[in-house]
C-alpha cells in the first residue's frame, strides 16, 4: 500500500537536492564578487552559464527518460546509445561556441553583448567543454536510481557536488589569480565531475541488475526512434521554459522604474524557485510511484497537500517580517527594493501549487508514453505568458505584478491543456474495453 508517509520520504530527498542546487550559484558568485574586476567577471560568468544551460537543455530531461524507460537489458542499452549520441552532438555544439566565431555572432550580433565582455567568456566556455556530456550521463543514471527507489543517493550526490564546487571556488579565489569567470567555470566542472563519479559508482549494482533482466514479452523492443519520440517533446518543453526568464527581463526593461524592477526580479525569482523546488521535484516521484489506480489516488492526495502547503509557506513568508529579514539582513539588498520584492512574492504565491500540479500531470502523461501534449501545453502557456506580460507592460500596469500574473496565467492554461489531454487518453483507453464488453 502506498501511504502518504511512504510518498513523503520518497519525494523529500529529490526536493532537498533541487534546493541544494539552487544555492550553488550564489556561493560561486560570492567568490567572484570578491575578485578583481568583479563586475565584468560576474557578468561574464552569467553569460557563460546562460550559454552552457542553453546547450545542455535537452539532456536535463534525461532524468525522466531514465526513470520511465529503463526497465531491462535491451532498454538500458538502447537508452545508453541514445544518451551517447545526443551528448556527443551537443558537445560538438559547445565546441563551436568555444572555438569558432559562432560565439561572437551569438553574443555580439544576436544578444548585443559588449566586445570586452565577450572576450571574457571564451576561456570559461573552453573549460566547460565536457559540461553537457557529464550532465547528460549523470541525469540518465540518476533517473535509473530514482526508479530503483534510491532517491536518497541523489541528495548525497548533490551534497558532494556542492562541497566540491565550494571548495574549488574558495581555493582558487584565495590562493590563485585566476579570473572570476574562470573560477566559476572550474568550480562547476569540478562539481559535475565529482557528482558523476559518485553516481557512476552508486548506480553500478542497479545497472548490473538491469543488464541481467531479459526483455519482457509484453513490451516491444525499445528503438532509437521510440526514444526520440518520447524524449524530444520533453527537450522542447525544457528549451521553451529556458526562454521565459530572458524574455521576462526584456519586458521588464520597458518599465518606468527599469533599474529597480530588474534588480528586484532576480531576488523574487530565486525565492519563487525555492518555493517551487518541491513541486518541480515531484515529477520524477510520480513517474516512479504511479503503478496503478490505488497508487494514483494516493499521489493525487499528496499533490494537493504538497501544492497547498508550499504555496501557503510562500504566502506566510511574504506577509510576515520573514521577507524583510531575508532581503534586508541576509541578502542586504537596498531598502527601496524590499517593497518590490515583497509585492512580487505575494503575487508569486500561487506558483508552488501550480508547479506541483504541472509535475503531476506531466508525470501521468509520461507514464502513458505520450509526451507530445507536454510540449504542446508548454507552447500554449508560453504564448499566454508572453502576451500577457508584454501587453500588461505596454498599457502601463505595474511591472512586477504583471510579470508574476502572466507567469501564473501561462501555467494555469498549460495545466488545463494537460488535463484535457489526459482525459482524451483515458477515453481512448476505455473505448476498446467497452467494445469488448459489448
């Protein structure tokens, strides 16, 4: 029997791991900010991370691929082949950015980044050549560990990663004259390398068990074409999600109080991501635990509790002195930004609840081997978000509330689309049974 207690302890390590990763960036930025020429180095590091994350976006969803599809020797070997093909392809893309004029064209012509800043990004991009490949391999095997009910190992690996990145950042920052953006690149590479080694070691028994398991006669062999059809909608979804933040920042730049708004929004966004961490991590838990109607009902109950609970916590944070303590005493942001942050967090209260429902519905579709509605819903939600965002700013509505309302509206529309897609799939599944019964 799948109890709420069992679900909680399965989900908690995944949520905690996601929280730890959120805090990795600020630690590294804190070291860079204490190095010479801090402003341009922080900016260069931010640009490099943006490029690296853009290139690696398709492999982020390998977590869902590993947890959903790796079930025996044949599926594991075919998935491994797919992972290697995509990792190598994306590494070649990274190489083009690191060693050719592609980087200058993308940053200079498309993004209009100043030349002196572009010059500081090339060496960090060279340092991070293996970034996508390491993450792709690690995420795939983490998915396998989740499917084997070993979520606590994910937390351990993330903790090891944080220790490695902090150690390298502090070490290079204190004892060397390496540039700040390069310190950030070396720190991240050390982190993902150490975590991959840990995941490789800890997943060996699970992989060996998969390789010893013959293919089920009830399932057709997994092919590269099938894996592609399953994975690409998830990759497209992740890619579209990536574009929401820069487009939001572009819209906010049109506000009257541009500087204050652009300074406050990253703080709001980070608080919102902390609140959404549990909901985002919920997807892989549902994929693994959803084995039938009884389990689905238990997961549905937990989804409601998790969503309501996390949204309530964010609301309490926003309307009590906690937000002032965090923004003023801990982050030490300028006092004139605190009211903007407080307002933004209040308007972001619904996002943890919506993110939890989003993960739940996506996981159910993944469990039915139909991922197309996921990216379709994301596209519809993306259009609603951007339309509401730029439209609201254009007619002069307050920028911060508009940004959070637009984001929430986009996710609500996405949830409705996902729910309707599930209804259609359930009806299609019932039709043959009804016909057979007649």
